[in-house]
């Protein structure tokens, strides 16, 4: 029996995934499953560029605005929730469309990777925090590179969360993150994922990112962060999100407003570059140009989906 087909639209931030996916869903009786590690959080709408109710145009979206910012949300949590959403959409006779730019979340689905929950060793975490404080994050980056050179290729030198994860996985299991992923990939994916990646001229993409950041500031990103700080006691993962951590630094008096805006733009451009590098490793990904007419891109997607 052939597996149900699932459409995936991935690509860097600000490349037009949301607009394309909504138009596609309207055309093929589809519903959208978000694949974004920040849009899952409640009360974080401006900095994560969540689609508004108006922009959704009546298309049901899953895994948006559904988790408290105080919650530590893992890849494993995402996989369970996304799989349940896919089953629900298929049960209604509709087409699931996975949309987003979080590579780890996407891989958990398309390669059926089981990211087993590893209990945090608080003593070891404290040791890592101490080393970072006294010797710098770069020291831990190099340590992680020596343990798992394959996994570290995908991680930037200032990505504290993922550097810690590589070290903590090895500390808890005596296996590298890469080894665990290879072991778990032996299970066949349940569905036939058809992957489309949005690309565009680098300069044009960077222009779109810069403009998006300016709009976020105009739309009261700073006020959104202030409200989050007031409403929630601790946001261990959520406040590490792009845009949010920079605003917190600004509110703490560590930089001026102009420096904050420039930093958000720079870090977002770097993130987009890493996303493109990540998605380029997928052999079965079909690239579509984000600057092309949306209807033309829908035509390309439907031709592949119908084969």
C-alpha cells in the first residue's frame, strides 16, 4: 500500500512560506502544521511573525500559539504533536501541509527520528554554566566539536542551547547525538513527505529580513517583550528566540535601541544563512524561487504531488 503524501514547505525566515502555504491550502483543501520552534509559544506573536487570523484566511493551523513560554518544549514534544495533527488532517480527508524553518523539527518527521527525552543532569548543567561563565562559550563549542564533529557542523558558535545539548547527550548516554540519530533513523517514516524549499537571491532575502525587523519594532515588539516579562516568571527556551533576547538586552541597558535593531537584523540574516545550509543537505528537496509568482509555485508543487 502506498503511504499518504504530505507536502512540506521549508526555507529561511522571511522567504514567503506562510503566504504560499495558505494559497496552496485554499486550492487543495489543505490544513497547515507549523514547523517553527518559536511560533508554538503563546503571547509571542510579533517577534515570531505568526500569521494573523486575517492572514490565515480560514485555513486551520496547528501548533501555533499553543504552549506557555514557561514550558521547555523539545523536539520529541513537537514530533508527537505534529504526528497527531497530521493524523487528524488525514482523517478529515484533507491534505496536511508542513510549513516552517526549524530543521530539527522537520527532520524528526521526515526521517522518523526518535529524540528520546534525556533527563537533565543538573550537576553537569551547573558545571557547563560555570565553564561558560569563566572560560567562555567557545571553550564548550570546541569540546562539543571534539565529541561530535558531525553535529557541530550545523551549529553556530553562539548557539548555547544546542552546544549544551550535544554535551549533555554524551554525558548521559556515552553516545553522540549523531550516533543516536543514526540508530533511530532505522525506522521507516510513516508518510511520503514531498519536500519543497524556498530560495531567492541572497541580497533580496536580506532586504526582506531587514524590512521585517523594522515592521516588528513598529508593531511594538518591545512592548510585547515587556508584557511577557510581566506575565511569566521564567521563560528558559522562549526568551532565547531571535529578537526576544536582543530586546531583553536592550531593556537591561546593555545596548541602545539602534544597536538592538542592528543586532536583530544581523542575527536573523545569519540564521537565514544557516537555515539554507541545513536544507541544502536534503537530496530529495525540490527548490522553488520565492520571487516567482505564487500561482506558478503552486503549479510546480501540485505537479510533483500528483505524480
